[in-house]
C-alpha cells in the first residue's frame, strides 16, 4: 500500500484512466452479451458470392 501512497499525481491519474477503461470494457462485453442473448442463433442462407465460391 505504501507504493500507492508514494505515487505521483500523474501515475495515479494514469492508473485511474486504465481502471476506468477496463471497467467500461467489461461493462460493454456484458451489455453485448445480454443484447444478443435473447435472439436465436440460427444460420441463414449463405450469400450468393459465398455459395459460388464453395463450388
């Protein structure tokens, strides 16, 4: 804990930005997971270009 007390204002600000960015990233992943979780995962018909390339 003494390392945090000895840290400068600039390093504390950098650490705070990094923690906030990580928290927003995790929140974004959960938001995306809950957004797409209610939709059925079904494969549609392949696009005509893909079907032609598979021949």
